[in-house]
């Protein structure tokens, strides 16, 4: 008999994940003040793991200090522009790297994802279901980043995405916008299937530029 002992993550990582999830889902609002002592009391833990968790979130940019006071990051128009400039460069490269690593398993994963997205667009389209659509869009970009096989590119891009994830997801309640995004993703997917690196990269850039334009217009 083989006994496997699975160790729980360190306490500070559990706290980090919980706070991070609350920020990304909007349970903790942008620009909300964070008081470490209150967090420690609420979670019934010492200040040590709270400080470690907060430090990690500060490194990711999700928490900021203003004159010694801790706040949740709030997206600005200028930040959106700068974040998307970086994302355009990184994700246009990522899709090229994906194509160089393309195999049947990746193709199957993308195909299954787009079948799910098609069903969502055609059968649901309900604003209340926008979180499901957002998860599928995130999954599409995740596959591209994961299969680029470039860990630094993946980490840098994910950090940038996290800074706009909640703000962007709130804008996906527009059914027409969801169709536009789906169609843009589908064009990129077709270029990937055709193993056309330049077309896929250009389409990714156009998709990201259109995304930025929409977000700025509806800021």
C-alpha cells in the first residue's frame, strides 16, 4: 500500500490566495483600504502571515501603499493604455510560440473550448451568465500562454491581466460585445489551425487593440 501525504500550502499562501480571489472577483473593491490588523483579527491569525501575503500582493501590483496606507489597486485610463501596450507585445509573441509548439493535444483543447463558446453564444447570451463567458475567454488566452512554453512570458502577462481582470469582466455583460470577442478569438483560432504565425500574431494585436479601445470608451 502506498500512502501519500499531501501538505497544505503555507498559511501566508492560503491568505494570499483568498485575498487575491476577493480582489479579482470584486468582493474587495478597488481603492478599498486594507488594514492588516483587521485582516488578522477577521481571519484569526497572527500578523506575520498577513504581512507575507500582503507583500506578495504588493509585488503583483494588486495592493498599493499611499503615504503608508494600504489600498486595493484601482485601474486608470493611463494604466489601461500601458498595460495593453505590454500585453499586445507579449501575447502577439505568445501565439507565434504556440504555433511552433502546436500538436494534436493543443488542437483538441482549443477545439473543445470553441465548441463550448459556440453553445454559450447561441443558447444562452444571458448577462447573468457573463462570468462563464469570461472564464472561457480567459481559458483561451491561458492555453496560448501556457503552450508558448515561455514561463517568464506567462508570468509577466498574467500579472498584467490580473490588474484589469475585474474591471474587464464587468464590461462583458454586453451580449453584443461578447459576440465580437468570440468572433475575434475564432479568427485567431483559425490562424492557429492553419499554422499561420504572422496572421495569428496580427489578429491577436488587432483583438487587443480593439479590446483597449472598447474599455477606454466605456471607462
